[in-house]
């Protein structure tokens, strides 16, 4: 029998690693991969309408499932179309793998004007990936892909980009396929955990900040146990939402929610931050830091993030699940902290400010009530979702997908497709403004093609509303180049083959969502509503 082609090694290795869906678009340079995909049944290929959409689908798939999202694209402009999604995946520590073809290996770097040539293509990807590599032989394909999975299973998740010249994909080679990667995240040092436990036992007002690393580690149960032992309020980063059910009495707020969070953070004497880099976007909105008399205990898999925002008195490097389990054991039995003024915490938690209008509150409450508790909510950037970042109750991990790192427009539509394919048993809703929806409207065709019962809620104010809001406040009321000319959104949906409905008002939303979740394909719901963002200038 002939040796496998490079394209076959790509597909065989993905299958060995347990991959069941890949997202992409075929092109002349990657057809060896597609030929291999067509001759097998373990992996389902999802055909996107734009490479940016494919990569956002992979991001949504990874966030909803915890497994890497795989993107297959051809050379040059197809590959570079994935850079914006990778920037978001990188900032959010989301495992998205882009497998791209390149021009023939003999032409790489020579600048001869080959079809789809981008000089030194792989260099474009180094700033937005954990690892970017250009391969130089067919036999390296399987071990390189296996190394990408191993990297995800053993360290901080993030994007990987592999560039494979097209002649290597068509060439044949024999190699020994590596065994599938197994999770082996590094444990925490016992002495560091003991030091953290001693400091936390002495705390009178301990506070926990939980990030996406808790969810990536599957450490939700351990987090809850430590919070209960300390009786500590829990503040979530946006990526860490759902690690603690937000109906729990210990859940306090979302980190960038200044009104709820700043006072609690200032009052804490010991802060335990777990699985978070304490990103600038959250801290900038928060407007406060840690005072000299406060102690930070920072537990994270990545030593590079510890001390980056605030100096940690005690650094614990390692897996969040291992660290929290060891910490709980080291804390032992004992009385919980008693220094918190619970009434003041409750008042802070409820303070949304005067700009949280009854209409906004009703929209969020109506939306939450219309969805199952485990529904996956995929957010774009728009007035309603800016408020939801702070005020939409999240009950479970991996159910609130939000592009907080890059704050990109056009995320929700394709990411919801990826989430639905990852968790087909779950209700999935994408929420976008009219501006953001049009960034990725072509992927509505993908949802129709695969008969995905996703709800696409378009909140239409006929403008880039957040930009208008900022212009008016920064420039004495002047604004412009933010008003939009939009299509008839329900008619557009029907033209794609989806269901489309313009809601008479907010009161029609629950029934419309209920009907959409029972449909055999996607539904677009248009809600005419103007919502200013929660930002306080």
C-alpha cells in the first residue's frame, strides 16, 4: 500500500486526537486535506462562507466544549482572514488550531509572486498564537499536530498555527503516529499552597476572583468548596462566569462592574485570584487597585501572568483544580471569616447605577426567563450585551460566550454556530446589534445549510449606538458616521432560508424564543430597541 499523503496525515492525526468537527473552506493549495476528509467519516467538516467566520466558529466550539476548535484554510489571504479571530482566541486563552497551506516549499520566502503568496506567511501569526510553526517535511505533520494538542493539555490553552507548503500535503511519507495527548497539567508546589492557606486562615475579609482558568481546569467544584470554607465573596472575570452559580449567596459581581466590585475589592484584606491574568480591560473599568496593606495570593498555570498587574505576596504556579483541592485540604476545618459587612456587600451588588433603566432591566430579565438555565448565550458587542456583561445571570460554566479580550464585532453569529455544533442538546442564542450582525451575516447561510436551531436576536437601533454615545459625550453632543442603512432583517433571513420575525416589543420575546428553539433550523428575531452602554464617562 502507498504511504499516506500529508493531507491524510492531517486528518488521521486529528481523528486520533478525538476531533469530531473541523471548520474551513477548501482552496487549491489545501485540496489534499479535503480529499482525505472526503474519504473518512469520523470527522465532520463544516463549510463556512468566510475564513473569519470559520475561525470564530472554532472559537465558539472550543469555549462551549473545552476541546480545541480546528480550522482548515488555504494559503495567503485565506490564512490571514483568520488573524482577527485568533487575536480574540489568544486574549481569551481559547484553544483554536489553524491548519493552513502555503505555497510550494521551494518558493517560500523567495518573493516570486506565486499564487496566494504572503511572504513568510507564518510570521503573521506569531503575535496571536501560543505556537506558530512552518513545517518543512511531510513526516513532520503528524508529530507537529500531536505537539499542538499536547501543548493545550499541559499548559495554558491558546491558539496554534501550523503552515504546511502545499507540496508537502500532496507528498507521501511514512512516520510513526504519536499516541494521543493526555492531560498532564502541572501540580502546585505544596509549600506555596501551605503559605497561601496560612494567610487565608488569618484573613478576616477574604475575597476570591475567579477567571477562565478555573473553567479550563474543570475546577468549579473545588472553587465552590474553598469559597464555602472561607465564606468569601466571589467576583468573576467575564471568562470565569458560571464557575459559581450566580444565584449563590457567595457570588458577588463581575470584575469590570465598577459599582458592585470596587468597594468589595477595596475592603478585602486578602484576595485569592485563581486562573486569571487580571487583564487591563477589567481593571481599567474597575478604576481601583490593591492597596499596600492588602495581600494578593495569585494561583495560575502561567507564571508569566503572576505579578503582571499587581505584585503577589504569595504566588502559586500550577493547575487550578490541583491548587484549589490542595488549598482546601491545607485550610482544614475551622470557622469561616466573619469580618465582612454582608449588608454592605448586598447593597454594592445591587447598585447598577441610575443608567440601568427599567427598560434595560426588563430586557435582561425577559431574556433570562425565556431561556433554559443551561442555554448557551453568545454575545456580540452592542448596548444590550454591554449590560449583560455585568447583569445577565449566568448559572453554569461555558454558557456565556463573550469576546471580552478584543471586543470584536462580528463574533456572535459564527461563534453560536460553533457552540451549537459542540453542544447540540443545548439551546443556543446569539445576541448582536444591527452593526455587528452585518459583519458576519454570510454565516447565516452556514446555519441554514446544517439546519441548526439557533436563535439570532438582532437588537436594531439603526446605528453603531456605542460609537454615537461616545461621540456625544466626548465632543459636546456632536456625532456622525455612526448611522446605518440596514436591510429588512426578517426578509433577509427568509432569503437565506431561515425563519425571520420582527417583534412588536419586548413582551413578544419569550414566545418567539420558545418557538425558535423548537424549529428545525435557524430563526432571526429583530427587536427594535435603543440601549446606551453602561460606561460612565
